[in-house]
C-alpha cells in the first residue's frame, strides 16, 4: 500500500508549516512554486522533517497533533529526540501518539525541496514557556526590542500576525502593542518601490538588500499586493523569490497580508513597518505592484517613493500614469542591459516629462521643492549594475530631506492623513453596519435605481436614519 506522509517545512519568516500528502515530490513542487494554498505567503525555505504513515487517517491525526505542538516540541521531533518529546508532552498531560508512525527521519533531508535546499541550518530557538497560549504582550515587546536573532524574528512574526488579525480582542491587544512599540520606531529610512509586475522589483530589492547588508544595514521588506486580496497570491512574475535575501539573518521579508481592502492591507503593512523599525531594521522597503491605488498608499507611508520602469516606457509616456509620476522622487529604468539605447532614450524622455511636471504640476501634489528635482537612473537589477548609484542618490535625498525638515514634515502629514483615512473607513463601516441603515438601504437602492428619488436624497435619508433622527423618508 502507498504510504502517507506528514512533513514539516521551515518558512522564510521562521515559522514551521506542517502538512500531509501521499506524494512528496509533486507537493514539494507546489510549495516551491508558491501555489495558492501551499504556504505561498510564508515562503517555505526547507523541508526539515518527514514521517511515513500507513493510512491517511493516521497521517492526518498526527499532522493535527503536531500542528498544535509548541515550537520546542516540533524541534524535538525534527531532531528525533523522542525522550524530550515525551517529557514535553507529559508536562502538558498529553502523550504523543506516535504508535502509527512507521518511519521518522531524524536527519534533516536535503535535495528534496527545490528551493534553497539546505541553504541554512534550522534556527536554534528557545522553547516557549507555555504551549499553545498567546504570549503576553510584554514578552512580545521584549522579543521585538531585544537582541537580533531567532527569538526576535519569531516575536516579530507573532506581532505582525496579531496586527493582521481581524478579531476585536486581538485588535485591542494589537493597539496596545503598537503604542508600546512606537517610542522605538522612526529611526529607519522608509523606501517605497513600485512598478508593473515583471519590471524587476523583486530582483532589484534582492540586489539592493544584499548590498545594504554588506554596508552594515538590516533590511526589512514588506509588500502590498492588492491582487493578493483577490487571488490569495501574487500575480504574474515573482519568479525570483529573493532566495538569498529571504534566508539572510539580517533581512526580514513579509509578504502582503492576503485579506481585506487595499486600505486594510496598507494599514497592516504600515503597522508591520513599525514592528520592523522597533526591531532595529534601519532600512524598510515597501514594495508594491503598480495596480490601482497601491502606489499612492505606499507613497503615503514612505520617506522616498521610487518608480521602476522598463526601457520602452519612454516610447509611450501615456503608459505611465501621470499621478504616479507626480509622486515619484526617483525613477529607475531597469533592464538597461537588454537595450542600452532604449534605456537612454527613456531616461531622456522621462527626465524631461518630470521637469515639465515640476513646472506645471499641481503644487498640492508636488512633494518636491526647488531643492530636489526627481531624478532618473538606469540600472540592471539582474546584473546588479547601478545599485550603488541608486543608493548614493537615495542617501543624498534622505540627507537633504532630513536637513531641511521635509522628512519630519512628510511623516507628520502622512500620520495625520492616515488617521483621517482610517476615520473615514471606520465611519463608513459603522454606517453600513447600522441596523437602521441596513433596514432602509434596500428600499433606497431600489428607489434610486428606478429614478424615484435623487441619489443625494437617498444618501441624506440614510444618514438621517443612522443618526436616528429619521423623519419619514423624503419622497
Ligand atoms: N535582463 C534583465 N532581466 C531582469 C532584470 N531585472 C529583472 N529581470 C527579470 O525579469 C523578470 C521579472 O523580475 P521580478 O523581479 O520577478 O519582477 P517583479 O514582478 O517586478 O518583482 C525575471 O525573470 C527577472 O529575472 C534586469 O535588470 N535585466
Ligand atoms: Mg515581485
């Protein structure tokens, strides 16, 4: 009979993923491809354990059990330390049921996981004090602000998971945590990078991240991908999964939270950024695909906003959304290695259109004074060319903005804009959930669609209903 397997993967964020399957190879391929539903968000790095079972039921029962185990217990399993496993199990009054486990493999396997197989050793992590219970907030805070290492990494991941939770009690804890973290934030440089799928963002961020680590920085990468709110995964491209950066101990990579509206996703990213800063990451990169309003959201939470373009973009400036050009502090033309002439042409065209925007742009939208003219650079992310010139430009901008006070002003403006954005969203939600509104809404919709009342009258009726001063609806 064909065996069934239970397996454990170590993920890029330091967590362990437990799964079962009847065929290891295709399953590992699914994980490696980042297929939807197969840890595509946590990014598995390495297969660290597998066990074989005679029946599917046996495998699933064991999988469920392991899923509920503490990290210490999972690591005892991986190490094949059955004695410790029994001790840990009995201290909780439970005895691990391993009777149906036909073959445990204490040695870590290599070569089965196509991505970054054997790239690094499993982290040595302290056992958690209490199994299965949320860590108290102060211990999360201590973990995040404590020394760099696996404990910090785990505290960060737990904190971000807490921030992403939609449960009201979690939200209250999350707010408490954020308030406690806030004094430790604000020291990092926040860099936003946007561009269409396939332009080379991931390739570039990997090259830049490794370059910055070489300079002694610690780098966090967060992504906002509105498409992931629909599909649960990233659209197109993303072949490069930042393989080297994601396993580096001076880098922390967190993919886009997968649920909620853009406002919600952006809020989570904004908060995750604070966690990274409190943990001492001094460069935080927020990546977004050029879809919908996500660039505006990213520009609204970063100190510098970089737009990535392809060399042929200059041929058709219509293709570049004007609004995005207006908020760019720097435009980089990637893949200059493919066609140097096209890249140079694009550079000239984008430079002149940026200059025009600078002269005629809406002053309310313009984030640039006479001191900084948005620049255009050519790079090749693939060959790592232009990364140092890029960083020199970023550093120049950062120093200029810090000295002239614009950095602080930008952050203040962002925080207040964000507060109002959240108030608007909260009011809208409260409005929609109000019983009087819910009761009246179907009728108002029907009346508006049928042309019986004006849309503005319907809106007023609904607002009055929410304020519970509802006089008879105006017909
Ligand atoms: N020739 C060339 N190819 C590149 C360059 N940067 C990225 N690519 C390739 O473009 C594709 C998309 O890159 P990726 O980083 O996933 O793009 P993203 O969707 O913007 O994150 C990949 O196949 C990369 O290898 C570059 O500078 N030159
Ligand atoms: Mg990408």
